[in-house]
């Protein structure tokens, strides 16, 4: 697991940067087309998943919410940004030891699980990476080169490291 919360906070910063790049690139897709709709569905899911997992770790998860909503591109940006900021705030209040504390939760099907805070935080980051890659493929197939969203590009950007 990560050695301290600051490493996870950096990964959540990266996630916000990469989400914004993908959301910006999606503007090239023609509204109302299947590629635009699928890209929006994927990024809406990323935003919602960030919210759901935050609720689980804070013990404030709302009643079952659709895990595949469709938000506007701007709502995706706002919701994803707000939940990532809340994640960073939560992690900043944690000790290194807290990352190994178990958290009990139920998945979207109601099945009970227990995972550590560190495992859940890494899942949220990797989950977003997975779906941004799917959107990148949609962009490429539609003839629009996707942005480079690899972590190393985040670190290499001016002021990034």
C-alpha cells in the first residue's frame, strides 16, 4: 500500500488533471452522436464512482444511486472536481496508519465487502484511468487524437514535479 497519504493526494491531483484533459478533448466529438454519448456516459460514471466511494469511506453514502448516470460535460467536470477535492481533504486528515484501516461497505449489488482506505483510494484512481482510456479510444476512432494522460506526463508538465 502507499506509504503515506501525501502520495495518494498526488494521485488524486493527477486524476483531476487527467479528467479535465479528457473532458476538454471530448468537445471535439459532435453532440448527439454515439461516440459523444458513450464518452459522456463513461466520464459520468467516473464522476459518480468518485462520489460513491467517498461516501463509503466517510460513512455517508447516500441511498443507492445509479452508477451509470449521464451528466452534461460541465456537470461531469464540476462533480468530479468537487469529489476529488473532498477526497484530498479526507486523505489530508488521515495518518499513514489510517490507510490500512478496514472499511466495511456494500457494492452496487448490495454485497458486503471490507477493504482498506488505501486499497479503495487506489481503486478510485485506477478506475478513472481505465475509463479515461476507453474515452481515449473513442476519440481516436472518431479521428481526434486523445491527449496524453499518463502519470509521467502529469509529473513532467511545467510545475508538475
